[in-house]
C-alpha cells in the first residue's frame, strides 16, 4: 500500500490586473504515489508547479479539486506531526528570536503532554542534534550564530522531531553555497537510510535527483508528463521535456555531474 497517493490534483491561481482576470493553471490533473521508505523526486523548471504541490500537501494552499490519501485514508488534514517539511531557505524559515532548542521542539507543542515530553526531552534533543551533525551546546544559541548549511541542518532536525512518516523537502539545498550542498544531500541520504524515512524530494537539479531518488515524476507547466524509476528516467526517458531537462545537465564522460 502506498503511504501517500495523490489523485487528479488541480490548482488554478486567478490574478486581477487592470480590471482583467487571468488564470494560471499551476497544477493540472496531477496524480502520483509514494511508497513507504522510498525517495520520490518531483522535478521541473521554475514555475512548473512543484512548490504548489508541496504547499497543498502541507495545507498551506488549498486545491481546487483532487484527492489525497495517506496510509489508505482520504485526508483533508494529516494527523499532526506525521508530515513535515524542510523549506528552501533556512534563513527565512527559522525564527531569529528563538533559540535552537525552541525551534526544534516547537513542532511538538500541539501534541499531548506525554508525547510532547517524550519527543522534546533533553536526551531526544541531544540525540537529534548529533544525528544532523551539530553539537548539544548549540541548542541554546540563536540562528544568526550559524552558517547557512548549519541552519539547514537545524531545519532538518526540526522536521524530524515528531518522527514523521513523510518529509517534504522543497529545494532543500538550492539556497546554500555549492560547497555545502553535497554535505546536506549526503546527510539527508544517511538519515533516510538509517531511519527508513520517506521523502518527497522537490528539485530542479537532475544530478541531485539521480543521486538521491528511487522514483521520479517530471512536471512541465503544472502537468506531470512522466513518472518512472531512477533508471527509467535517467536512462530511457520517453517524454521530450524530460529529455530536454537531462540534456541541460553538465556531464563528464557521458555521466551526470
């Protein structure tokens, strides 16, 4: 059984300028599923609808139509803490007024007291800090005292604190220096492998998607034009748009960099 199944998802934004209404079909009849324990990549150029889908899943946007099944049940809202997200820019996603301890434990505040005390215990906070490559003494510092890569590690720790069943990763490395991107991607891969995590990995970077993802869906102007395994997409793509994306990626000796 799929952990997440999205069926016939639609989202249109209507903009009014100078008395005229224009429509942007951000997501058009998109369907895909994600299996427990896999990394599903959603790729496409800027404006293809990737982040809109992430926002709908996180209930930051509403869909016009379509259904979302989670663990076999149609969901309007997910059980709290079961789905978490890591946003693109850690500078804007971390509250500068809060300590790292407060930031990481914040998602547990809506849980019942027993569960909250378990997940946000000092032992658990130390454990999760170490799992993302940070030290326990960092818990009492503020976000501005960290580099961009460290801030994204904090954001990852915050996403994992509730032991989610699905983590949405929305371009989690694109705001980072190129030298730091590989470190964060390797961390995500290690966390997924060690903890059996399920990821929806949203990116425009085909090289990273090839390295990290088990299956891939390709979005073009809100339409899911192709879905396949890693090998199918990168070795035997059938849609012209997918071939165009692959052709734009730098290669060395015929292999993606």
